[in-house]
């Protein structure tokens, strides 16, 4: 069965510092990979996704993520944090082939940005 | 404006009183899903639908029912709610293949007393 692990339920960075949010998946075949962001009292919004091709993907708001098959990872980064990045971030995977409806989420990482 | 809408946004009910949370999307998406979000557990999929009259269970389907009679609507039904169904519920939809991202509704916060 597929699973997603996000290391660190809370991450705190200073404004202007590097943001690194970790995501590892377990799957015999690399799945489709997604990062979503949830701002307080809102629904989730897609940040970026990896389906095929280039392993470094760029998303909205300056975020990017790199798919590393050998490490089964899809870590999210942003070079310089902004106060508006404070939110909860979810990594998610969907299996390739078979039933394509099931999306598995990690438990989320809450990002705090200090002035 | 492309959107997923849910109603109601907030609901307080009592154990055993049947309720329905509606979900509607205006993007002609084939796929629709329901999730529940609980602190420390992230989002877990309840049910999903690949098209009209085609639904399947997600990871936590017990105590829930769904139907997909029209492409735009995907209501979530709790026949006999219990306190352990107190949660934040999200509906989502997407178009096309499995590599597509989803559009999420604003959420429905349910409290079952």
C-alpha cells in the first residue's frame, strides 16, 4: 500500500530564510506527486505536481520541488520565506495505473515564518 | 469563476439525525472526491467518483454514503451521524488523468453532539 511521510509536523523559519519541507513516499512504482497548501480557514490549493519528465518542478509563489527516485522523496523548497507563506503544507501521491481516484495525503507540515 | 461549492459551511447536529452535505462544481470535471481532515491525521479520502453513477470507497468510508446522479453534484450523506464523525470535510474535483491536480471546496465543519 502506498503511504506518504512528512517529516516534521511544525517547521519555523525566519523571513528571508530557506524553506525546506520534507516528503517521502513508499510505493513500488513512482506515483504522481503533489504539494498542496492550506491557508487558515481555507480549502487546499495546488502548489505544484510531478507527473513525468524533468524532476525539478516549479510551482506557484516561488516554490519548487525535486523528485528523487533513488531516495523516494519529493521535498518542497523556497529560497526565501515570506510572511505570507505561513500555512499548512500537504504532500500527496496518486498511484499510476489501476484505479486512479485514490489520493493519499501526508499528515501535513505547519510552516511558521518569524519576522 | 471556476469553483467547488459546499453547503452548509458549518453544521451542528445530534447523534443519529441524518444529514447531507452538498458539493457542486462548475468545471465539468469527471472526478469528484470527499475527504475529512482531522488534527494530526491530515486528509483522508472517504469516497470518490470517476463519473456519473460510478463511485468507489476511499480509505475511511464507514458511516458515509455518496451518490453521483449528475456530473456537477456529489453529495455526502451521513445516515446516522456519530460523534466520531465530527470533522472538517472537503469536497474536491478534477478533470482528466491521474496526474491532474484537484480543486478543493472551502470545507464544511461538522460537529456531532
